C-alpha cells in the first residue's frame, strides 16, 4: 500500500512538472503509471506514446480483459493504447482481437513480456474463453473472484474449525459452501456502487483525485468493508457478473443494475459508523530497546549567546562521533574541532555542498609536521539528554530509545485554584531501573506538594476523552507519542502516520498537541479524562 502510494505521488509530481497540471485526476495518475510500465510503447501497434499526449485524448486507458465480460477495473487489468488501437480491439480479449494475426501477435506478446508483469502477460495470453467463466472454479475469473491470500486462507480455515467445516450438507443431500472469502475486487466494486465510500469522506467543494478512493486514513474503513462482505452473498456476486454484461460502461452503471441491499441503505449505515469507537492496543509493556546504540560523551556545560542579557547563558551538550559523509548542514556547523570544521566546509564547497560525496572525496587535515590526514569521522556537539549506564571501564552515556509513561497530578495553586502538572516523562530505561529496584514503575506521589492528588498516567496507545476544539464537541483521542517537549494525540479513527499528519495545514490540525511548561494543565482545560476501549469498541471508565 505504501509502495503504491509512493508511485502515485511520484506520478503526481511528474504531471505537475512536465504537463503543468496542478490537480491531476486519478485517471491522469493511472496513465502516468501505465506509461512508465509499458516504457512509453503501445502494446498493440508498437508505436511510441508521447508523454504530453497522455492528457489530450489520443491515448486511452484500455482494459485488457473487457469489462463487459470480466468486471475488473483494477490496475492489473489496464494498459495504455492509442485510440485507434482501442477501437480496433473493441470489447474483445487481446487474443480474440490479434491472436490469429501471425505477423502481429508474437510482437504484441514480446512487448508485454518486457513489462515484467507476469499477471498482465497471463491476461494477454488467455485464449480459452471459458477462462472468463466465473461458474467454473478452475477458471481465471473464478480465481480472481476469490481471495486466495494466505491470511484469508488461514481465517477461513479457523472459522471452519469452529463451525464444522467450510461446507454444509443440505436436507436434499447437496453441499452448500457456508464459509467463503470474496476478493477485494468485488468488495471495492460493491462498496463504490453502494456509495458507502461517502460515509467517511468529508464534503469537498473542489474534490481532488485523492478524495475519490476509499479513505484509508480512517480506521473505520475496515468496518465499511465488513458490511460489504457481510452482504456479498453468492447471489450478489453472481448478479454483479451478470450486470457487467450491460456493456463497456457497465462499471459506471452498476448502481442501477446492482441494487442496494435495502432502501435508505447509506443513511442507515452512516450513524453506526460515525458513532463507532476504534479499539487500540495500548503500549504498556516494558519490552523494547532501553537506549539507543550510540555512545555519547559525558555531558558538559558551554556558554552560548546571552542575547544582550547581563548573565551569560549556558546549556548542556554532549559529543558524539559521526562519519563525515552522514552529517547534516547544522551538524557540520557543530563540529567540535574548529580546524576540522574549516577543512570539512572547504571540501564541501569544492564538491558541490553535498555531504554524501565526502565518502569518497574526503576532506584532509594538515598536521603540524606537514602530513595530510583524511577526515573520516568527526566529533559533533549535540543537545541530547543522556543517561549514564554501567560503571568503571564500561561506563558510558546513552540516549533513551523510548518513553514509557507520564504521571499526571492535580495540585492547588496559591489562590485556591486547581492545576495539573507532572514530575516529567519516565523513559523505558528509568522504568526498568525502578522495576529492578523493587520500586513501583508508576510513582503515584508527587515530590514536593503535600496536597497533590494522583489522577492518571498516559502511555502510548492510551485512550482519553477531551474537548475537540476543531470539531467543537467532545471526542475520543489516542496518545500517539509522549516526550518531555510535548504529548501528541490523534482522533481514535485516524489511521495516518505521524509524518503524514505533519504535512500540510489541514493535516497538521488533526495532530493535537500540548506543548511547553503548561502542557499538562492544558489537558485540564480540555477536560481530559482517561478511558478504556475493549476489543469490541465498548468504552469504559
């Protein structure tokens, strides 16, 4: 999935740079991906396809196996063709259209073999029309209409062990299959035609291609698929195949031929999905790396710019050795040895300001005796909190590899008000030390204030309910990350990675953070309370 999304993003950038189309459609992106797959050559005539012509109407996306006989609109069933070639092929398979033309057919197969896509080559080679008969279990169509992925096989086998097998004997002696796995192709087709994808998509006045597909950024899309699968009986699947015979445009007319399961279907499903709470597994265990593999020097104090203040400012730093070709621009400026720093900067200017080139074109340092010594590794100054571990010769300083929890307390201010605070984030390393020493991993006493009251602790994956300022209502959030600097939350249904949430103004608003010295009291202002969601989505105190 991530690989395909990366391909689409590259195609989107190429369209913007070479075709100057700022909002490419899903069809435009498919054309570019198909263009790169077929190396810019039409499989049927062998003539070159100009990149610019992808968007002027002369080049069409052609279904290898015609949709009127095989309802597959996936990328695996598509290729590019000149309009004249597509009209020549009509609603036939490649073999039906060109297989009997001796001078053309071997050349077509030779071009497709260069695509290095065995599945598409298999589709081109289908000569027996019974291979497209979904009623024959051994046919190509039947194999495509059944999910044969290993995980689905295991799931079906497990259910069969619970319910007496995958098949059930009827009263008349016939055998009926009661446990089956339908393919993602059929699920996607029914999901689109029943308009279920609109449930999780926000209204968009100017929809882009990214809004048209299933919203994978919402965990609840699995529940939408489950509804489709539950209603995908054999009769529905067969009806889908029959409806596709309507013609080449059948895939866009399934809504009229494959009726929704009941009236007002989407509106009856929508409130169930919207009120659904997603269950997340919290990370409460201590297992995992206790610290990073890198060893640092002992912490030391250095003076920094005072910004006009009378008292000099200091900060704590550590030194670490790094290969010179892996340095960032900031790290180069933080090289400890000034002579080494000058040599590295000078060499960078010579090779084009690309630190990676220093791996082979390494900078040289001239010694007092006149020798030139290659600079392969350098000491860099960094502001990284470190912890001392081991003793004696094995003593070293390391950075934490992850945080375990943070405890939240309520205290009384001088004017009698309430305030939430915390003694700080407890790393996995510190939590392990507490366990080994026989101390409580979560300390429920706040050092200092006698009136401090322990409220709760937060770990990765924990569930809280608090005010959702963006949506203007109460909502359920999941703790995504905890650090000394900030705590990040996402809505319980958000399935996007943190990196994706940090891009763009719209997505950044979906990453709820509380930062700074008052970050814990911000939770109080948001009326935060900790909850538990079981595996069935039931919310408990």
